[in-house]
């Protein structure tokens, strides 16, 4: 056991369960009763309260190594590789539920006979039942870890505190990287309320058909992720994978976060936050919502190819935003680390990530090299030809093999402080002021590189109509174009129609100066299936146009979909490859007719009566414009 000190044999007990390293007296009473409640349900062997110290982290890593969950990567400093069960590699959207008394508080009611795609609802009674079917005695032979964590800088008015209770040491280690954990969180919390986060990797039923290895216990057949917004409660069972188990991230910061944000008048969004300084030395902040695995981490730490520009990173996945008294929208990144997609990351695409991730990092489901390093698709140029590669499942892998070496959703979990371009203001308790909001997705066809919303209402419509090609971040396997409004489809904590009203209402906040909204698409392809735009560092050209635009330069012209760059207004100097700008910005009529039909059908079938009239109005305007193409 990680914390067992042989000199201490007078444990304090919670019921009959030894409390390893703390006393009930040193814990806030509300925390104490939450621990008692979970302990009497899960019946762990013992209970350990995490303090967030280095020694604790070392103990936990040792324990995980002995257990075969992680192995060291001696090529780097304090880096580790975890291999999950192959059945536990991504978020499980179909097994994720929000529980409210009234179904319509959670999801819009879809058309009869249509399956709702905007979240899953469960009644409080069925949620209770799901818990009682899974949790009793599930921690019988395990330690129950208690993780006090803060989303946001400890003590910032933006920040919120949670207590995660888990039987996974891997989860504790990743939570220590991704959030701020430890004693000072408990001190700041005092006897206030907190978000209750219960997690267990679970124990499969005896008749389970999935092979489970002791190095990665899980229960994929019965995995379930439950949220109870009215009680600020999250219950997650059966999976150790990040998005299902690091409950501060998607479950708290987005699903529970968005419901708190609605009640308190702010926004909890699936957005990166970056600072950009232009050649004149002016610094502005931009947030961007792209669906999972569509380029947030890349843009957040972009190395601009345009001379004179500098980009610094505030966050790569989540933004909590609110208007201040002067009416400026301010954002914090509630996280403390990056849980980033590994494949595709290399010194050309994301040099700053490469400088970040080879220290104090836990990699999950990447491939390993015989010289003690890691490998994934996209790293071909970064390793020498003579090293041998072991794939993410632990099998020998050869170059040219048909299966990928790293799982497409393999990840690095790394402290944000290691990032060489971290913005000095990233922990400002007041947040950073946001001038621009970007929406975007993976659209191989029809959608131009960039266009601007004409106004806030049009911008909210653009967010609502976002679509993107499916990625490996969830359980989907086809490359279908999915609707993913605001990149939040898997993360809405309440009815999407109400969420749209909340966004629309932001113009009514006292003094509010709402940011300009743009839509970007780095992923348009030509007839041969090749990307039309080089992307990555060259995306700085798009940001340059955006900044000049908000500075009032006369460089935009209204079009069918919104404001497009005037020809010649785009800086293409020394662009690394020939780009067919005409094709990149074209608006094919048949494509847009179908797009309007698809969006209309989606709104009608999925959102129905909950769609705000203002959004319908924008759709009709777009339909009208497309007719005129
Ligand atoms: P989550 O962590 O799942 O929320 O994903 P994310 O939005 O942070 O995505 P990320 O930046 O990790 O990018 C995912 C994939 O998109 C990687 O394989 C990148 O290499 C690729 N990608 C990012 N930016 C670009 C771009 O500008 N062009 C192209 N072609 N690919 C890109
Ligand atoms: C995403 O899928 O958007 C992620 C990874 O950022 S996860 O933590 O799994 O949600
Ligand atoms: Mn994400």
C-alpha cells in the first residue's frame, strides 16, 4: 500500500475501514461525510487522502509500475507509459447520462421515432438503480483514494472545487497533472459545498466475456458515466480512460460546469485559449471551439510561420468565461495540464508540444521504442531506423504494418508548466480578456478556410450548425460528418435549446462587449483527397487576417455564409506550398443546398420546439442566400 507507514498502527476508522494517513478531525465535515457515504457503498480495503506531494506521486508511480500498469521510459525524464485494456480506449458517449427529474431539462425532445443525439437522459431513480447494480463492494480489495482538487487557480473567483474518490492510482496520478490537488484545496474549501465525483474502475461480473488483465482492471460491458446537476454529483463506473475517469475534465468542467454556468450567468466551453501578439506588439486573446481531435492543442501552442507574430498558450481544451464589470469577456483555463492526442504530433506540426511532453509525462496507449522512448504515427522522422517498436497493445510492430503502432486516441498527460510558450497570464485569477471566438471542425468539403459572423446572433447560429468528421476520441468508427454544435454535443449538461438561449442572452449582460465570431476549417480537401491548406503554423495567416479584421481594416466582403476575405487581403507571402485559394474559398451551390437541408433536418428532428426563434431566423436567412448563389 502506497502510504502505509509501519510506525503507525493506530488507524482512525471510518466504519470498519482504516483511514491511512489522516484523521476525520482534519477533514471538513462535509468532505468527511461524503467519504463515509462512498466507503460504506464501495467497501474499500482502506482509505487514503491525497496531499498532492512529490513523495506521494513517487509512491503511486512505484505501485503502478509493480502492478504492471505503467512502465518507465528511461529515454526521458520521469516519463511513463500506460497500456489500457484494448476495450477501454476512449470516451463512451452512448453510456454517458445526465439525470434530472424532468427529461426536457436535459435534452430536447426529438421527433417521434428519431433517436436523440444531443445527450442521454436518465431518471434519478434509474441512476440510483444503476449505481446500486455496480458499486456495492466494488473496491473490496482496493484502496480508496480521496482527491481534493480545484478547477482553476486555487482561490480564484472563477474556480470551483471537487472531491474525486477513486480506486485507481493511475487516475490519482493523472488528476495530479491535470488539476490542482492537495491540502491547500481542502483549506480553501473549508466547509463549503463541492462537486462530488465518485469513480471506480469496477469489477466485471463473473460471466463477463471481455478478457481483463490485472494491470488494467475495468468493466467495459457495464461502463456508465452519470451526472446529477441538481446535486453537483458525478458517478463514473467501469473505465480508467481519461475522459471517463479524470472527472474534473469533461464531467465537471463541461457537463456539470455548463449547468452551473447557466445558473450563474457565465459560459463553460470546450475551447482552447491562446494569446497572440502581432508585429506591432499588441496582444489579444482568442478562444476556439473545435470538436475532439480537431486541432485545439495544435492551435493553442502554434508556432506562427508569419514573421513578427507570437502565440502563447493559456489552455488547450476548456474555457470558463464570464463578463467583468466593464463588460469584457474574461476566460480562465480551469485545468493544470494537457491531455493531448499523441498521433500527428511532431517537430513540424507542433514543435512546442514536442518540447513540453518529454518530462513528467504519463503517456497512454502510444507505442514504445527499444531505446526506452515512445513512438506514434507522425513520429517517423523523430526516431532512428534501427530501433524496434512495440505497439500500444504490447506486440512487436514493424514499419509498414497494417495496424497503427499507437492507438489513434493515444494521449500524453503532461503538466502545463512544462510548455515553453505558456502565457504569463495563464493563471491570472481574473482571467484573460477575449476578443475573438472561433468555431471550426473537420470539413473535407464545401466549407471555406475562414469566414466571419455578421453579428453575435449569426455567430451563435454558426456555433449551433457546426459539423465535423468523426474522430477516434469517442467510440465512433466511420468517418461520417456528425453534427457537433459548439464542439459540445458530448458535453452539454442541459438542454441544447436552452444552451442556445443562454448564449443569445449574453448580449444582454450589463455593458457586455461581445467578441467577434469566426468559423475556420483547416481540413478542406481537393478531388484527390489532399488537404488544400497546409495548416499548422501556416494557420497564423488566418489569425493575422482575423486580427486585422477586428482592427477595422477594410478586408472583408459579405457573402452567402458570412464575411469572407476580400481577394488579395490574405497574407500569402512565402507560403510553404502552392494553395488553390479559389477552391479553398469557393461556395458550391449544391453543397450549401444540402448543408442547409441537413441543418434544417437536424434542428427539426433533434431540437424541435426548443430551438430559439433567432436561430431559426438565421437558418432562413442562410437558406435564402444559398438560393441566390
Ligand atoms: P481533444 O484533446 O480530443 O479535444 O483534441 P484537440 O482538438 O486538442 O486536437 P489536436 O490539436 O490534438 O489535433 C488532433 C489531430 O489533428 C492531430 O493529429 C493533429 O496533427 C491534427 N491537426 C491539428 N491541426 C491541424 C491542421 O491545421 N491541419 C491538419 N491537416 N491537421 C491538423
Ligand atoms: C476530448 O475527447 O475532447 C478530449 C479527451 O479532450 S477526453 O479527456 O477523453 O475527453
Ligand atoms: Mn477535448
